[in-house]
């Protein structure tokens, strides 16, 4: 995924580049690097691991220069080490890259045959050599970059700088986002508006196939044929302040605790409190006119979508086709023109989700996007945007974005039910009332943290965990397992409780904790039967339920976490909190890097 930045400025740029990279670290943190040109001389500093290592390097060996490029890496080709860290140099060319050059192997062979040597295992280095070869063959820098870009296949956002020219950076985009920032006698390039927020609030997004010539005080954008193109500048909503952890140990902890507030904030965008109805949506999606809804997303956002399938089908009688985006995009699903598709994404940049969106758009569907980052590519390409107002989510493991996505999806379900007349106005009001109560109940759930921490202490000693749930608690079980494995590295699986006997029950023994998410709902007794099956085989049950469920479960548990009573409709939003806290505290006991777990990145802009 990687984050890239470039500055053609007036002051020494190295500290500014590092500041911008701090805001991009969510895109990857395997290594980082910056390069500058100072009076014609080009130099770089790179370091393996987190940005802090690069900062140390720069303290020991500062870099001068008022023009520079920077990079924070999420490894695709080649291990995370200094040699593979960007910027990559070739001759007079320096390059930073986000994405994957798909034809890199063929280009690499061609360049090796032409005498070029590779000092990294990255796909990026071929681009540096290609541009450099063009210059060797007599092309001027801009022409050299353009010629090289035409040879590339795949996904890329690039910034290219040249030794001897301290007034030129070339940017290019095909897939991953790239924006030009407009300064006063200074210009910037960055993977997103947040990276550029301290410098400028006016940005121009490049579109796929665009490349830009950026100089101090001016820039021009071209298509791949070299024709000038106009892209309208926009005011960005990125915050200039780096979000901090406050009194919390980790961003994830802070973000879990912010949920009552951000859910309330999100709901207030959709609910008319005076009438207790869902506000009319200024959207092109007419829920009364569609026969089917397609939903696609990745990871946690996909689980939010999966929970909403139960809601849309149950309350709005609207059939939902849902798939993870990496499958959806290649599944060639038949779509009816005029039907609607919803895409759920915190970042609004996830490559597979974006590709699925474009597939549906080409099929003539109306596109809705539930996104947390306004101005993101998915938001910009959708016909209707339904924002989650979770604020910046920094912890790699998604928490508050998930519950805000659920809140928006719940509101959309009620709107659809109202339009399709599958719920009476009175029934809608009752459900809206339930939603309004969510922030208050969510704060009560956070008071259970001590008990959850005790359970987490036990979980930190095991190798495998099974999560079970039925109905909307089945996707939540999968979300619980995902959360646990991604930050604690404990292997976990989420299963539909009724599916246990078809295979996974073979795993149950006294060493296997089984976390059952089972509020006292319409299907509670069925889940109790599945718990009996686990208990009969010596499995240790951790039950997350409500008072009635605790009273009626009749199964011996290792621990029962009792949540306040909530209407069944909103239960998945509330039950998400103990699931997140369990994963968080287990990871803290394990001593892992909670906010930046190994091998992951916050924004996944590669396939
Ligand atoms: C897990 C997590 C990921 C994301 C997924 C989609 O905690 O955060 O599974 O949910 O990568 O990302 P977005 O929502 O940005 O499209």
C-alpha cells in the first residue's frame, strides 16, 4: 500500500516530509525513506522499520534541500529491509512508488540485458531504471518520465525527482490515489489530503492514467497521450493536527472508547430526532424501486455488510447479494440495470472494493458508498455517499469505523423498510428509538472492561480460539476472530453456531476456548443447544449475553459476560464492543504492537 509524498518548497523539506509520512504511516510501516536535491546534489536516507528509525537516521545525518520525496512502505516485492526501502535511485533519478508494477519481471529482464544492475528486490526499481535509461538516451526529464510511464502495467502512484533539478517532481497515478497540493510558491504531492493537511487545504486529485509535472508555484496534468487535462481543485477536509492518543496506551484503546460519541455523531446525520424517523436521504438510490441490493467490502467492513444483509432482508424484505470484494470483482455476477450496490470502506481506497464498485457502475447500477474518509476515491466515484462520522481511525484494527458502519447500515435499513412499506411508521419509530439508545448503552458496556481484561489474561495463554454466533452474531463471531488474530496473532475462527457439528466440533477439547455471542434473541435456544455440544466435549465456554440469556443458558461457562438488555435489532452494534475489548486486552497481554500489527497496513490499495 505505501504512502508517498513530494514537496517542491521554500524551506528545508526533510522534516516536512517526515511530518507528512507520519500521517501516512497507516498505509504501511515496514520501512521509510526520504530523498532531497540540494544545489543539484541528490541524496537519501532510508531505514528499516517504523518511521522513528528514519527520524533517528536523519538526526545523525541530516539532509539539506528544499525539494524532496518521501515514502513509507508496506512490502509487496522484497522483504522489509533498507535495500528495498524507497526512494530508489538510478543515475539521476529518484523514485517513490505505491502499488504493484505487474510487468516488472519482463521489464527487469530487459533492463538487465541492457546492462542495468538491481540493488533491491522491488518492482519499483525497474521504474527508476526505465526513466534513467530514457535520460541516458537523450530525453529531457519530463519526456523521460512520460516515456517510462507508458511502459508500465499495473497499479501505481509515483513521485519522481531528478538530480540537478531542484524545481521538478513528476507524479503519476494509475490506481492508488495521488493528490497535488497547492501552496503559496510551493507545491506538494501526497497519497492523501491528510498527509498534505499541514501544508495546504487546496488539493487536486489525479485520476487514473494522469501524470503531473509539479514545479514551485505551478503544475500541469496530462493524460498518457500527453494531452493536458483539467482536474478541478477541491478544499480538503483533512485535519492539520496529528491525532494523538490522549491518555490511552494505544489508538485502538482510544478508538474503542470513542464509540459512544462517534456513533451518536454518525446517527445524528441520519436520524430526525424531532420525529424519530430516518431523515430523507438525498440519494439516487430509490429503495422502493429496486429488487435487489448488492453489497461488497473487505475484512471488517465486509462483516458490517454481512450483518446488514440480515437487516435488509428481514426488515425491508430486500434481497441482498454480498461478497468479499476480492471475489466479487471477478465473479461476473449478473446485475440488473437500475438495481443498487453498496460499498463499505473505512478508508475509501481499498483496491478490491473500488474495483467491485467500478464493475457495478459499468453494469449500470446505482452506487452507494459508506465511507469514513470523505474525498476518498470510493466516495468520489459513488452516486450516493453515506458517511460514517467516526473521525480518523489510526489503529490498524478497525473498531469505531465498524460500529459506525453498522449504525449507517441500520439507518439505511429503516429507510428502505419505510420506503418499501415493510415496517409501519410506528415500527420504524420503535427501531429508531432503539438506535438512539445505542451510544448510552455502549458506554455502559465499556464499564465491563475489568471483567473482559480478566478473560483476556486467560486467552493470552492459548493457541486457538473459536467464536460462535447465529444470525447477526455469526458475522460478529467472524469479526471477533479477525480482530483477535490480527492483533494478538492467536489463531481464531468464527463459525455459525449451527455449523459446528459439520466439522469444527472435532477441534473442541479442554484447551479450546469457545466464545459464544448469544444475546437472548429469537434463536437463543438453538445457540444454547450448540453450547451444550461444546460443553459435552470439555470445551471452555466464554458466553457473551444479557441477563435473561445468563439466567436461561443452563450451560456451565468459564466466564459469562453480561451486557445490558438491548433490542435484537441493535444488538450487533453493542456486542461488537466486548469482542473488540477482548482482542485488545489479549494483544496487550501478549505484548504485540497493537496499533501497527505485523504484516498489515491500514489502507489496502493493492489487490
Ligand atoms: C480489520 C480491518 C480490515 C479492513 C479492510 C477493509 O480490523 O481493519 O479488515 O476492514 O482492510 O478496509 P476499508 O474499510 O478501509 O476498505
